[in-house]
């Protein structure tokens, strides 16, 4: 693996998280509010001389954790709606009630199902149907 960093033998490493959306501008704002992220172009140090022109509205929207702790997310415009269950999703630690108030919908509440089928997190969907799991903050 010539391109792998020193001491690593893996063929790949995590780069970004991409989320498809029909209305990517609105969904980018929703996830910024939900996660405390900001649009990358709003950060002062993100502006470079070649960034004099604003990003076209039909381009993907990069959002970032201003603290640098979370991954870069790209909210990508797609023409089709979400039709089937996500094959991949992400987990967040947060306040389910606040996310529901902000526009998420409950897919499956924690402890739903019989004892063998119960879960300790809530499964929600963002305003465009992308599912994610919400875990309670550690106490």
C-alpha cells in the first residue's frame, strides 16, 4: 500500500460523509441546526482568494463541525426521493424531543418490540426521510 500513511496497512481511510437530498439547501440547514454544524463557506478561514464567487446553489453543500470534532458532511442534490430503508445510517447523541420538534419524524422508539427485539435508542428520520439513530447523552 504505497499511498497508506506510515504504519497503516488499510486500503482506505474515512474522508467525508455524503447525504443525498432532493432539497439539499434546506436539508443542509436542518442538519446544521440539529448538529451545531455550519456551512463550510461561513467559516472565516474557509475563504481563499479563488473563493470570491459564491458556490452555485445547485452544487453540493459542505457542512462542518466548527469545533473540528465531527466529520465533514456533504449534502448532495439528487432528483429522486428516498424510496427504501437506508443501507447505511449514522448515530447521534442528542435530544429526541428537540429533534422531533425541529422536523424529524419517529421511525421506531426505544424499547419498542418484545424483549428480544427491544432497542435502547430512537430511530428517527430527517425531513427528507434519511434515517438516523439517537442515543441519550451519557449521564
